[in-house]
C-alpha cells in the first residue's frame, strides 16, 4: 500500500513538472531561459533545455539564435550558482560521486583547465556534466575561466541543436537522442582543434617579440 501511494505521488509530481515545462514553453525565450536555469541547478524538467530549443526553433526558425542565447544564459547562471556553492562547501559537495570519479575529474581539470569544462559542456545527457561543475568549484578553477568555458561550451551545444531543428524540424530531437553523442563529440573535437590553432597562433606571434626583448636586454 505504501509503495502504491509513493508511485501515485511520484506520478502526480511528474505530471506537475510536465505541466510546468509546457507552460514555460509558452513564454518563448524567457521560458527557455527558466528551463535551462532550473536544469543546471539540479531541478530538471521533462525534455530539458535541449527539447525546448529544438521544439521552439523548429516552429520559429528566425528566433533560433534568441532561443539558443536564452538557453546558454540560463545554463551559465545555474552552473555558476552550483560552482559557488561547491566552492564554499568544499569536498562535501562531491560526496554523491564515487572517489574514482572525483579523482578522474580533478586530474582532467588540473591537466586541461578550461577545456575540461568547455568540451563536456557541449556533450548531451546522460553525460555526467554536473560533477565537472561542482569539481571546478571544489578545486577552485578561477571564476572568469570557468565562465568563459561554460559560455563557449553551452553556446556551441544550443546553437548546434538550433541548426539541427531548422534543418530537420522536430525530428532533430530524435536525431539528437540517437546520434547526439557522436554529433556533439565531433563538434567538441572541432572546437578543440580551433582553440589549439588559436593558441598556437598567439604563441607564434608573441615568441619573436619575446626573443627580441631578450636579445636587447642581453646587449645592455
């Protein structure tokens, strides 16, 4: 009897969450922002921001950049909230994750810095992105770097989803669920190569200047 009542209560809660998500979608970009904010703050709604961006972009393609922007801003704000909570709470914020998972993410942050947030930020569910956000706070990745990484990763993700929605309509959501990981991993790889190229160009531009300065100082 207790189990039956629990299941009934769970079903009612799910229906309410579905109703809330449906109502938020009627608000357009503001609704997308709210859904993305809640999803990033551990209050997921049915479909999440991915379904919201795809569904609304398929109906109003001309508004797609605005939907992607709203989802990105909501995700960034929610992620920063979790980051600050984890930064204050310390290692206790990661107690829900296995020690090996925590160690692996800490190693990635230490080795790849912003990329360890940026690339996972592009990947779709069920990729465990929350552990990266919390770990960034716990292990004190600098807030400006965290913000830039989240912004780039999430913007890339939602823009890709919007483009897919314009090309394939509502079927884009099915495509994302079936092949989304491959699509977004490929995008993340392209993003990584682009960043590496930009970094290399900056290094090659500054290297001659540094060399000239060193020679002049030696001559003095």
